């Protein structure tokens, strides 16, 4: 049983706390927040017994085994490194860091202190991903040619919002572009690997070429962007993200014998996408589906994926199951480093730099 401590008490912290309630391996034992009202509300709503006013106090709690870092992007590296030095296992929100240099420093801290570290790409822990990779490896659509991966939405511009504030790590590439990037690398890896198992060292692929464009908003961060990425074996991926551009959210993979679509790639079987209060313990988890369309244009086949836990429950259980290994196949250190390098190249292509890049 993993005793979790949550650092930060924003909306995603609530979503994670909800998920842990349905996990098979964990419970939330403590929360730390620098905003008293938020911390008190989270602790009260989710029956968390210990509330701390500082992150240092939580890291000093000997009963906390692992921490979930739900802070803004620029604080990920600082508090992950401090958590590693405190001997706490770490799940840190995506993106792992502001850039690949910071990510490497976090991984180095994990290695030096012999602790678990994983980037919180929750969708990677869901059974839907294992089935998707299996279909691609089996050749259900033949040889993979093209991948299209999109995560984009539209909200009014507000410079005070974290999403548009450059000092807070705002912008669409870091906030949501990291999802299409990680998905494309996962699918390309499944297509390239001749065989896959849970122990495969590299269930992902890294690009050999990146070309991109993006639109910068008045606060100096990208508001929507796209990248064309080439992987080995002639696999091309189109990555699209946005925070001011409403587009259909979908992942599709086209091969020589057909096409696979993932209608709900990022939040499969997760009713907590809008529920920030505790869900009933008898909550039923909806099924998801992958859609397989053959090249002969016959009737599409719906492949149903059942779930017995919340999406974030799978994530928490993944951490517990792989603590002894110090990293999880769902999002290994090598995988996170590759994703950060791709995001670095994407940002370089559109001329987007943060203060942390200059420091690096």
C-alpha cells in the first residue's frame, strides 16, 4: 500500500485524489498547499488526515511514501529534485519539466537517491493503450504510414491565466502538445518494434526530423501550433495543439491495410474529467472503443475496451507496481527524455523560449 502525499491543491490534484480512492494499492495520506483555502477544501472533501502549509513539511513526513507533484510547470524540477533528496518516490505532472535539461537533472536526482520517478501521462496507464499497441504490432492496419494526433481547445485570452502567462510556463505546446507528441512516439514505437512486451526497453520511437509552425499570442506564448514529425521507416506524424483553437480531439493511425481511430485518447473511461468532488464508491466506469476501418471500406469494426477503475486509479497503481523497478514501462525515463527533446525542437522551430531555457 502506497501512502501518497499531494503537493499542490489545484484542480488536477482533486482529480488525482478522486482516482486514488478507487485504486487497488494506494491512499492519500497528506496534502500540502501554499493556499490555505484550497488545501483545507481538498483535505476535507477527500478525508485527507494531514494538511501542511509548506511543501517541505510534507516531504519531512515519514509516513508519506510517494508524492504527486501537481504544481505549475516551472516548479516541477525544483520540487521533484527536493522530493528525491527527501527519499520520496515521485509522480510529477506533465510535462516532466520545462525543457530536456531540467528533465535530465530530475532523472539524475532520482538515480542518485534511488527513488521512483514517472511523468504523469495518465492515459498511458489505461488498458486502451495496450490494446492499441497490440493491434498495430499484429498488423491490423498493415504497415503504419501516417499518425494524426490532436489535443486542442479554445478559451478566451486572459494574461493572468496560467495557460497564457509566460512566467508560469503557459502556451499550448507545453500544456497540451506534449500529449500528441507522446502518443505519436508511442504508436511509432509499436509499429517499429518487431515484438513488444511489458519489459521492452523502448516501447516508443524518437523522430529523425521535426518541422513546425505556431501562432504566438500577445503574452508571448504559443496559442496554437502544429508539427510534422518523421520517424524511422517512413512514418509521418502530424501533431496539433491549441488553447485558442477548437478542433476535434482524436488520434488516428493510417496503414497500408486500413485505419485505426481512437475517439477518446486522453481521458478514457474517466468520469472525473469534470467531477472535482468525491465520486460515489459504486461508480461504474464507461467502456471505450477503438474503431478499425479496413482499406476495402467494409463496415468499421468497434473494438471495446472495458475498465474496472478510474483512469487515475490505473496511474496510481502503475506507480505502486513498479516502485521496486524505480521506473515504469508506461512512461520510462528514456521515454520522458525523448518527449522533452521533441517539445524542445518543436518550440525551437517557432522561436518560443522561456527563462528556464536561458538558465539551461
